[in-house]
């Protein structure tokens, strides 16, 4: 029986979310088909193998009953890696690079797609090149902000009207993001974003509805239903995402015209291919409330994966169960791995 290693926790600010997602994923895998090996990464980056009950994941108590392990043990204890880690060092291509080096097949996007999707500026540049509509933005370097903040502020004000959103290019979970409505707030927002990354993106704020779709596949990706997030907060900030479940409602399928849903699904698959995604990803869009125009916001390569998360719910709407979804993700990971191995064998001949 193949041993599927579920990697969870991690060093990012999204450690807790990962615990919830990983417990749900591990609970849904068909144990008649796969053996599950749980591998936790603590907040300070220690790797530990955990064999206890999944109930010990959400509250962090798994840590005290887990055995320390070395990264080099990984290929000896698992056959396939399924990273359920969010944010930096999990979703950004770094751990995917480690799996490549260890020769392990794994679930989800590869190194390049993971890194591109995590970096908002790089993803936007490719969306623009591919003609996938995305909102206007300016790139700011932390170094320029430090040396000449006034000229940075003037440049932004020349290019973009308020409201703007200020974000670190390479983060997730709304950490370091501010909604800015006037000059007085702009500098503080830029400085906050600069704490997280040297590249900062300032985007035109869209008065929008937020919709998402779930994509699955390698060469021929398919999109599931489109769902809407009705956030309780002013924007879908960290609190609204993970703490205030009662106030954030997911509407599945989204109450939007059928042509708009079709446009979103088609754009999602194009964006997925443009960033070289494989396995699965959740693709997020804005719909301008006034004009109805659709903009891509971002692709999340390891989206939230609890039973209440958008990604599995959008597939459930299409008749794919949580367990089947994970099986598809594992199969797609193997498909990519074997295709790559075959290419290398042919080249060596
Ligand atoms: N350009 C924008 N216009 C309107 N709302 C935005 C814009 N950018 C971000 N937001 C709001 O901020 C939230 C977080 O931004 P996002 O770019 O998705 O960051 P993260 O990677 O942290 O999820 C979005 O879900 C949305 O509510
Ligand atoms: Mg987002």
C-alpha cells in the first residue's frame, strides 16, 4: 500500500489553518487504499512524525506526542508527499523544491507555479501578458520607500485613484494588507507592507463581489462551480477569513448570471495554465459591482481544505466528494511524476 505523507503546520502565519485543513484531509483519505503518515512542521521549523489521533491537530497538542525526525528520513517513510501547508515555506515552491530533490512525487503545483502564484507582482505580470483581466497596480520597492517616501506617494497618486489596496507581494492570508482611502493612510500602509517583503504592490481598489472557483487537472484543467464570499468585515481580512466564521457566508453556487460564471471558469483555466499550475488550485476573482467586469485577483495553490472550505465545497457542488477529490489530487501528482520520469528515461537512452 502506498504511504501518503501529509505535511502540515509550518513556519508561516497560517500554521493554525493548516492544522485544520490537514486533519480534514487525513480524515477523508481512503485507508483501504492508502496508508497515511502525518508529518508536522512546528512553528520554529522542526519536523516531527505524528501517529496519534487527528483530534490532537487543531489545538496543537499533537506536538508533544510526536517523534522528531530529519528531513532526510522523508523518502524512507513515505511514497508520496501531500503538502497541506499554507503561505511561505509551504505554498511558495520551497518545499516543492525539496520533494523534487528527494525524488518524491507530490500533490499540487510544482516549484515554478507555486512560486509564481505566491508572488502577486509576478502573477499579475503574466496575467497581463496573457490578456487575463486584472486590476491596475503599481510596484513599489521598500528601498525606494525608505530613501524617498514622498516621491513614491506622488507616483502612486498620479497613477491610481483612492481607494487602493497595499500588499506585500509575497505573502498570504491578508497579512500586511491595508485598504487605503487617503494620503494620510498611504505611507503607514506602505511601511507595514514593507515589514513583510521588499516588493510592495499597490492596487486600484475595486468595489466588488468576491467569487472563486476550484480548478483540478494537469494539462487539461477543469473548473468546478463558482462560489461567492460574502465577507462580514470591510474586506476579507485575516479575521474575517479564519476567526469570524459566523459572519462570513459562502454562497454556492454564486448568484451570478450563467455567462459570468462561464467566463470565470474559462479565465480560471487559462490563468492556471498561464502560471503552469498542476494538480489543483483555487482561483479568486472580483466582479465590479457597477460594471460587472471580471478581474482575476489571485491563484491559491494550497487553498483552505477543511470541510467548510470553498475548494472542496465547489467540487461537492459538481458531485465530487471530499475523498474523491483527494484521490484525484494524488493521481494527478503521480501522473506528473511519471511523465517527468519518462522524459528523463528517454533522454538518457
Ligand atoms: N484591488 C482590490 N480591490 C478590492 N478589494 C481587494 C483588492 N485587493 C484585495 N482586496 C480585498 O482584500 C482581500 C485580501 O487580498 P488578497 O490579494 O486576496 O490577499 P491574500 O493573498 O492575503 O488572500 C481580498 O479577499 C479582498 O477582500
Ligand atoms: Mg486572497
